[in-house]
C-alpha cells in the first residue's frame, strides 16, 4: 500500500467522541476549502459505524450546505432514523464552527436474492494503455506549476486515468458532454465492503462535473474560466465491487441552466458489472 493511500485511510478513520458522534479532520485540497468527496466519505463512515456489518450501504443522498474550513475539525452527528427488518436508515449532519456544512442520508440493506438486469458497459480502452495523472499533467505547460502540484497531491492515493483530455487539458472549443475515467486505489484494501464504498464515494466527487465544462469548452477552476462547487450528490450501490480494482467512471451532462450544471454517471467493474450510479448538481458560473 502506498503511503498516500494509508494517509487517506487514516483521514477517513474517524474518532468517536460520544455515542453516534464522530470527529474528522481535513487536509489541503485543490481548492481552498474542504474537498466535497472527503466530507461525503467521512459522513458515510460515521453512518456505517452505527449499522451492523451484514447490512452494506445501497444508497446515499447528500447536500453540500457551506464550504468547509480545512483548518478545523468536522463533527459528524448520526441520527438513527430507522432499523427495519431489511433496511436501515441513517441521517448524518456535519458541523464546523457551530454551523452545518453538509447533510447526508444513507440507506443500508441486508443481502437478498432478486430480479437481475443492468445497462451494458460502454466501450472504453484498457486502463493500462492510458497515461497516468502524473504523465498527463506534466505535459500541460499552460497550467501553473502550483496547480499541477495540487492536482497530483490530491490524487496521490488514487490511480485516475482519463480516456480523453480533461477539460483543463484542452479547452476553448465545446466538445461532447461526455467523459470517461478509470480509477482504483494505489494499493490493496482489506475486504470490508464499507471501505470500498467509502473510497468510491471519495473519488466520485473528483470529476463528475467535467462533462458540464466540456459542453461549453471551459477548462474549469484550474484555468480560471469558471467558478463552481458541488450542491448535492446521490449514489446508488447496485452490486459488490472493489475500489482497489479498476472501475470505469462513465460521465455525462444532460443539462446546464441557471448557474447550475448536472452530471450523471455509471461506474462499472472491469468485467462489465454495473456497480454504482451517481448524480450530482453543482454551481457552474462564468466569472464576471
């Protein structure tokens, strides 16, 4: 396991300070606020710590309420909404400086047999044939060195490979609002299903709004032609998967309007199993 991945796992390992109350810390992100994927992942950890291990997470719905302060701890309070025969529901509120910054509802279910079908996996090149983040980013001379370093530091724990150029790699001309990335952790994880779901949640906030930017030829915050932030985030975990094995993140944007853009995506295992569906809306504004 890489040191960066161990550091990330330590970041997600919350301190329990009271029954159903947990405390997490933050680290620097590519923007001067707490990374949204970190808050979502930590909130899911807090919820999962109050649920029996034989009930894996099957969905989460969350709202980002305020920018997080990376210099202050985050307190997560879990509300045990319901413990049913098959489903368990938890609500988590993340608080900093006495104010809520994030709200999450998560549902967990005991395993059961049922009907089976899925959308087919789209075509995508083998991840081994694609450049790593470090190889790709080092070729972008138009990005400031500190921007490149922040990107690389933020993604040190995850091997994330774009199928095509990311928005900040080639901008100025609108492209199809569709983006694909392969990702996996930079090291093996243990077999705890919650851990794999939490790591996928963390990564899911990194690139989902890329397709909004592509539709308008925008490069994003890295080149300063838009400002934005995540507003809400929803995920459905359909089938078991491992975050330390290659996952294809197939993303698209069906709409942008009113200063907001919508991204939706499906995450597939390398052998074609649909593992996760993700939808996110975010603020996407052109600087005046």
